[in-house]
């Protein structure tokens, strides 16, 4: 089962930075980024991904194309900084 804190972190990061990379997520112990992206797409976010050259290697980067507002589920929205400590 996916961690809801990780899903919220990825969503907030995409909304703030318009992209998120697999290597970035792995550094935060978020190993199921593809599954999280699938979940976010099902919730109305238009996200595309592709490989990007990074140094001597490459990283898979997801880019936010468009996001529909998420319906509130009764939880208060937390900012990106407060979620970063809760993802692992």
C-alpha cells in the first residue's frame, strides 16, 4: 500500500516545482514514484514523464502539465516543508 504522506509530498512538489525526478524521490526513500504518479493521474493531474540527462547518467523526470483542484477530504493542506520530514 502506498504511503499517503509520500503521495501528498509528490503532489505538493509537482504543484510547486512543476516536475519531480526519480532520483530526488529515491533520496527521500520514496521508491514507488510510478505508482504515486498513477494515483495522481487518476485524481485529475495531467503528468508526463521522460528521461533527462543528468551529469554522466540519466534520471526519469515527471512533469506536471495541468492539475485540476483536488477536492478537500477534511484534512488541512500542509506546505511542502512540513511534509518533507514525514515522507520516510
